[in-house]
């Protein structure tokens, strides 16, 4: 039996039907003597027609059913118990010359998901998207005799649909007379509109049609289908998808689902504002680059061997590489997992207020925060804090009722003293100047709780900021309970009660975190970005999804972070105690395709140098690593506990050392190789030397769900 051949435009249901028809025809379409049974074939054709009609009814009805299916019900987006959105009237605002339309732009995630997965796209490939979409529209749209608003940037006008062209995704329309329209910045007459329609052969894009509201329910399916089409081409489809090399993969799984999730994550404030801005900026740049690339490509003649065309081809290759790099960054943000573990490297988010610098008068202010206080508290404050430390003439005292007001009033060198109490804040606390914030009491007595949503709770960009003796309670912060974007932050004896994300140390930022307690993060307790400096001594990090997340990127320009981890207790986390995120060999292989030597080649070329030193591990550049047996580097003071710790609780220290040293050495070999290609034969040690660790020792890892240390490859 020969296998049936499928056309590109057939849906999954059509393919199943064709296969069934093929099998049935081969088995029962022939009689015992080998002659074709004509009566059986006639019956099969009638059955096929009935099946097609039933399929159209299923598609029409399925779009409006609240089925209890097994669709991605494990996510927050899917809840089969939630009823589907009932289409309501979208009442016109302002000029009421146009009739009302259907309200279709407030659909839930699972409604759009089901429509695209089950009815519109199915398991189609990228090259089949337009054909599948046309087939879907043909099944659900009313072919003619319905009214709609033709909406453009310049005007909205009432038209009547008289015919459809599904393959072109256009409708043939005629103007409803008398003319009913709304214009923006221009005046239109009936004659002008008819002239415009004649110029377009009376064809308008289906995406620009909004169905006029009708209570009968006859046009609900049409209005909903046009909304799915409009949303798809506005928020899901990319103009470069047509040229995707991965055409063998399911377009819905690879592109539609992650982009749809990202849209609703942004809509529901699940993504930091900076990342949203970065994503849309990348989209705009990629679209512009694609237009430039397409124009250049179309201008090159395939038969020409002129020097101008050769130059254009080289320029085209350069544009193509730039466009692929932008597309890769977009895919990272669109993928929920990669979006979490990688985030974005450049801080394109809202910057904190600018640093004020020192006061013009040269004085310094002590800001005392208290809602109400007793005489004894004031006496204690004067005796223990203000008198001994701030009795000089340059100091003045100012009182505030909220920590946010005190920090906002600070200049460089000011001090904020927070008296015991529970303070509620509704917006982020930004610290742009070098100031000191300290609680006057134990951390559990000085509590700052954030109530409202926001990108981050505390955001530090000052050159030298100190925070101590404060408990922070986070609710709904998207980007972290504390984010060190730049500068240096010293935190001591603080408690950080997270609900979403923990502490984030951005590239070029410096965090010193001593004797703190951090717990409750749904992500990592501490996220360390490339190029940052992070010192953690004597902290407890527990009951988070991951303990500490160290990020490494494929870009050779990203340097490994400098990390000190001494005497921390990392326990009861859901995943690993410490996890390293780094590029896989496949990602690094892209660099190898650009004539960059692979790691194996580097090892062969430099193997003789690596073997020097009588068994001592060495790298090509002068990298001082405390974890390597190098007596020229002084060991830091050990903060070992006074009692013996079982070795199984401390073995993670060595695993972290080995992996991070290997990763750092590999990246530096690549950097040196890249410099050689550029003609730099003797690299400046200051450029390449990275003192990656000061120390990683005496940390305890207890009861972490997946172990002490692990790696995540992307």
C-alpha cells in the first residue's frame, strides 16, 4: 500500500482523514477479483464529505466550549475551571457615528493557546503557517454579508464584506452608504473612500476588520477568529520567521508558546521593566537589520561577479551575523527558563535618581526615622549613637516618619538611623549616594516591609553604601529583594525575607554580605553576574529554589566574577546549594565556526605550557587563584566553626573550586586566542589577568534537594 501524499496546506485533521481514506480505499475499495468496487468508492466520497462538514462544526463549536481538557493545566496560565471570555459589546468612545464592535482584546492566555494549538496552527512547520491559517479562517469565517469597521491609523470606516480571499488573508468589501467614518488628522468624503477602495480592488487586510456587534451570536466566531489572526501577526509572528532554518520543527512549540507566555508575563508584571525595554529594543533593532539585509540581498545579482557585488556580499554576511546575534538574544528572553537563569546583561531598566553628591555647605545630616518614640529611647540613642559618633559641628539631625523619605533626603556622606518599629513602604528604595543605613536595635526589631509590586525592593547604585541591622520583607518584587546595579554595597547583620527573587549583583557591582540571613526566594537566593565582585562571609542562605546562582556568558568579553565564600551555611534549598550557568559546547561551537580554535585545539597548542610546573595546574596568563597550589598568594583568615563539621557537609567547596577554575581558564585561553587573531602577540597581563577567587572554604551544604553544586548548560 502506498503512503498518501500530503499538501503543505493541509491541517492535522485533514491529514488524519486522508490517511483513513487511503487505508479504507486500499482494503475495501477492491473486490476479491481485483476490480474496483465503484459503489464502495461512492459511499467513501459521501462519508468524506460528511466528515469534512463535521470537522468544520467541531472547529466552530470548539472555539466557544469550556472543555475540561488536559491542555497545559499544570501552569498558572491554564485553569480548565475558568470559563471562557464571553464576547461583549465594545462601545464607541466620542463620536457615535460608527456602530459598536465586539470586545475581543481581553482574552485569557489559555483561550489564545487553545485556539492556536488546536484549531489554527496545530503541528504545522514555519513554511506551512500561512496555509494552515487560511484553512482555519475558511472553516470559521462567515464568507459574506456582514458589516465591520475598517480600522487604520488614519480612519475608521464602516464597510460590508462581500467576498473572501483566504490565501491572501484579505476580504473584498464595499462601502456602506451613507458614509459612516471617523478620521484622524484628515477629512474623507464618500467619493474619496470609493476611489481608495477602487485602488485596492476593494480588498482590505482581514487584520484591519473589526466585526460590528450583533446580539444574535451569528458573528461571534468570525469576530473571535479575526482577533486571533490580528493578535498573531501583531505579537507572535516575526517577519524573519519565514526564513527560519529550523523548518522541520513544530512552529507552535518553538515560537508561538514562548512568545505568547512572554506577552502575558509582561501584561501581568512578571517581567522586570528593564528586561521589557531591552526586549522591545532588540525587536526594533532586529526588524531594522532584517529590512536592511533584505534590501541589500535583493540588490545583488546572482550572475554578476563585479567588485561592487562582492563587497555587497561581504556586507550582507556581516549583517546576517549581526541579525543572528540579535535573534539569539530574543530567544533567550522569550524562553522562560533562560530568561530566569540568564536574565539580561546590560542594565537597561529604570535608573535610580541621580546621585546628589556632597552638600554645597559641606555639612552632613543624620536622619533619624521613627513613627513615635519614648524618652528613654531618645536618651539611649543620644548616649549610644549620636553623642559618641556624630557630635561634631558638621552634623545636623533631621527626623522622618518613613525610611523612604529619609533615604530620598540624603546627600553623600549622610547617615540614616532607623529606630525600632515596623515600617511599610509602597515603592522601591533607591540609594544613589554613598550613605549609611543602620537599624538601632536587632534586625527583628527594625523591619521594613514592601507592600506593592515593583521591579525591585532596594536598589543600590552608590559608590560606597552600608546597610546594617535591618530586616527586609519582600512582596511581589519582580527583580529581587535587593539589587546592586553598580558601586559597592556592604550589608551586615541583616535579614532578607524574600517572596519572589533574592539578592542580585549586576556586572561591575560589588557586594559584601556578612552575617546575614536570607530565605524564601522562589529563584536563587543570590544571583552573581559576570564581572561582579561578591564577598559572602558567615551568612545563612536557605529555603530558596537555588542557593547561589553564578552566571557565565558565551561572550569572551564577559569576565568571570570574583567571589569570596567563607563559612556560609547553605541549606534546605530546593535545587543546588550553588549552581553555575554557562554556555554549552554547541553555543561555544558557533565561535569555532568563525575560525576560533576549539578548546581541544587550544589544549593541543598550549599543552606543553600547561604541563610545566611539576604537576602544578597553571594557565597561560598570570591568574592568581587561591584554590591553586600557589604559595605566592596569601591564604585568607579561616572562619572555621569551633566544632567539627562532618566532611560531607563541606565537600561542595572543592567541587565549586574545580569547576570555576576550569571555566575561568578556558575563557581566558579563548581571550588570548582571539587577541592573537587580531595581531596582539603579547597580551597585556592587566587585560587578561583575573583573580577569580579570594577564597572558597569552610562553607557548609546541608539538605539541598539536588546536592551541593551543579551546572546548567544553555
